[in-house]
């Protein structure tokens, strides 16, 4: 997003999704 606060929110969401993805990979092996 172009709005600074929304942009930060998007980055945080992407980071959280990335963490979940890595955790799932580790869990599934």
C-alpha cells in the first residue's frame, strides 16, 4: 500500500505469513 501505516502493516503481515510458512516446513520436515 502507499499509505505508510498500511505499508508497514502489509510488511508485518508478510513477515508473519513467512514465519508460519517456515514453521510449517519445519513441522512437516
